[in-house]
């Protein structure tokens, strides 16, 4: 891996911001447009953290933009408060509080329902500003008379009045906002944000309390919008009521889409393109009302043909020029797998060391009229390797889902390491040392193998939630060791920097097991770890499972009986949701009931 220059992005941004007043005006940008680009670029950074990094599409940014701006403008025009920067900061805090309250409601739902709630909330704020709160907000007149910013240095006061001074003020705050956001996306918190975007259910199952992460990002995005609102009031000397309009939210979404979501620089490029084009169509081409139509068509074309936005386009051009590819796609070496080293790979300590690590009584799950599991009694000892078999539809996966607390049982109890976990959530279960690898891979596809393993390890090392938004990843103690020893164990050391989407199927299956392992479980459930593998991959994976099993308790579901019987000490057979029989592999192979179940079932694989 090539060594990266620290703070390169910040340095280049600083240079670009210094160059802007010399480059953009000759290209037709007015001072007001340049300042608006800075403001929308900043609001867009907050939105990008929410949408581009965390996958939450919100149309509610206008509510916070208006709230922050209106609060600052109110302080500066209706009270004796005169400190402009402090007023903007107070507006930002109020926007953050509004973000907290809205987030508590909106984040109860996901996807399109979340987006629709934010639309409704933007409309509610717009109505509030115009009607019940008109006395404070000026209603349709807004709040005029907002002073320009100044900086008191004791012996003198700098006024930000001229075009260049105003630009310096806005560019400074844009830079601060960008530097904070860059730090945030490089932090452990930032990696969990991407995990939520890629696969929220897996992030939850790996032990992250994703609701709290989402809420914090929602508040941060609201604060960026609120700060931008305050800057707008200062720039215009007036807080316009239309800041609250839904169109403002729409513009932020469109600017980010044009520039490229998940890049932080995209919103700035997008706002520059959007604002320049709208100026150009209105003032240079004098298109009248048609400018919106033309701009709409340009937007559609840009989004359709530049799927990763302008930033994506520039990155592609850069890679073409220097002859590199963004993705690493090194082929898997045919031989010489690195030797698995379990040295640094820990597992959570248990309260007890002997007896049953897991004990299930009367476990039942009904889906409507279907009894997926009925009255199952089951127990596994500490350090045991147990196999579970059964024909298709026997209820094996449902049983695992209940054991890991992913699905609530209809009745029955589950005890893990001496405590009742029947009503526990999947996140908490993982945090106390119980997790599973999935039958169908549940990976973070657009991230690298290293990032995938880090996401897992972070849940173990930091707990289910930590607001370490500005912490450097290097400061998380034990992270590198945990990631590297897991990668060695699942034979993926040579693929650590490959994107998961580029992995071969067998590699993905091993990473699936690696994700579960990196949480350091004391009881690991493996749901069909050999599914879909070639004969060669199976041999390799069985060897891998043997090395994982040392010092750990495993329960493995698989249809490949030969491999499974080679691995496990005892086997539990399920049929039609019920426990059919339990015994050693030899007893199970020769059991007439089992043979009948399989001959009557789909596989007939016991021979
Ligand atoms: N979410 C669900 N909603 C309704 N029915 C379900 C649901 N999940 C499982 N079932 C039903 O419960 C029964 C058991 O399914 P389950 O997936 O647990 O079986 P399995 O033994 O894991 O099967 P396979 O070996 O094919 O993976 C099936 O009849 C299935 O259709």
C-alpha cells in the first residue's frame, strides 16, 4: 500500500480556497454566487454525512437551515445581542436540538418512509415559521437588518464587509466544516456510518447500536444546515423566509447528487455547478421562467451519465492519466496461503467454564400458521463442537436466528452463559459473545476486507456505541492486531485491501466467517459455512473451521454431512421444526429415523 500524505485533502482545499477569488470571478461567478457556493457546500457536507456516508436520504435539511438562520437573525435583529459568530453558533445549537427531536421520530422508520417523514417535517417547520411563529420570524417578510460579521481583536475590530472580506469569512467556515467532516469520516465512528449505509442489519448483528449512530449523524447534519442558515442571514443582511421552503432541501439533495455523494467535496462542486448554471441561464441567457426546465434537464443528464457525480468523473480521469485503477483486483494466489495464526485472536471470557454454554427449553416459533420450530430442548457444553442437520425447511436457520436473538421466539427460553437472553436484542447478544455467520453472505460489499473486519472488531473494542467522532483510527488499541489475526485465520491477509465486491465466492464465504470471528465470540454459530463451495474450497474451509474451533464453542449447520461429521463431536437432527434425535456422528449415520427423514426429504445425503 502506498503511503498517503497526511492532511493532503485539507491542504489542497486550503490552496483551492485561496485561489478561488482569483479564478472564479473571471469565469463569470459573482461574489454573491461564490459565497452561496461556500454556504451550500457547507450545508451539503452535513447532508453528505447523512446520505452519502450513512445512507439516510433526508429532505428535511431546509427545516434546520431555516431554524439555525432564523434563530441567529432573531438574536441579532430583535435583541441587544451583537456578536455575529456567537449568534450563528447559538442558531447551530438550536438546529441541533431540533435535529435531535426530529431524528427521534423520523429514525424510527427506514428507507422511503424515513424520507417521507422528513418531507412532512420540512413542511411543518415551513408552516410554523409562517404562521404561529411569524411574530418572531417576520413571517413572509423574514428578518431584515442582520449585521455583517466582525472579529474583535482587543486593539482593533476586523469587519467582513467588502466582497473579499466576506469571502474570507465564508471560506474560513467552509474549511473548518470540511476539516471536521474529514476527521469524522476517518474516525471509528465514520467507519460504522459506512457500515450502516452498506448493510444496517449486519452492522446491528455485529454489535453496533445503529439507531444511536444514526441519531448522532442526523444531529450533526442538522447543525451543519443550521450553521449554513446563519451564514446565509449574514451574507444577505436578511434572513429570508424561503430558506424554510422544501425547495431548499431539494436543492441540497440535487447539488450533492451532481457533485457525488459520499465524497464530502461533491456538494461543493455540485453547488458551484448548480448555482453557476442557474445564474447563467437567468442572467446571461435571459431564459425567463424556462431556466428551471433547462436546469432540470441538465440535472437529469448529469445524474444519469455521471453515476458517481463530478468527483467520480475527476477520480476516473485522474486514474486514466496516471494509469492506475481504483479497485485492487489481484488474483487469489493458487498456493501458499498464509499460516493461520490464532495468537492475538481472543474470545470473550465467559462467566462459567463448565456445564452448558447455551441451554434452550421449549423453543417455539410460529410464522402465522407455520410452525418453523416446535418445543425444542437443546444444550451445548462449553468448548463443544456441535453439528445441526435436517432436510430443507426443517427449521435450522430459524433456530439459529432465535439463538442469536435476531428473531423473538413465540415461546420457550434461551439461556447463554448462565443468563436468560430470551428477550435480548441481537446487538446485545453479540456484545456478550454470541454471534453467527450467515447462510447468505451479509458483507459490506463496497468496503475493503480490512474495513469489513475493522467494523466487526470495533464493536468488540468500543462497545455498542461510542461518540468518538473525531478520534483517529490509529488510536483504537488492539484494532490492527485483531484485524490482522482474523484475516490470517480466514486466509485473507493477501486480500486485506481488496474491495469485497471483487472477491471470489470462496473468499467471501471465508470473510463471512471472519466477520463473526472478529467480534471475539465465545459461542459462534455457523449457518452453512460450506454452502456453494467447490470440493477444493470445502477441504480448505473444513481445515479453517478446525483451527477456529480451538478453545471456542461452535455450533455448525451444514448439508455437507461428510465434512460436518469430520468436524463435530455431536449432531442434533431437526425435522419439520422438531428435534428428531441427537448423538455422535456414528450414531446419527446409522440411525433409522434419520435415514427415513432424509429419504423422505429432499437430500438423501446421509450415505
Ligand atoms: N420469515 C418467515 N416468514 C414465514 N415463514 C418462514 C420465515 N422464515 C422461515 N419460515 C418458514 O419456516 C420453515 C423453516 O425455515 P428455515 O429457513 O428455518 O429452514 P431451514 O432448515 O434453515 O431450511 P434450509 O436448509 O433450506 O435453509 C420453512 O417452512 C420456512 O418457509
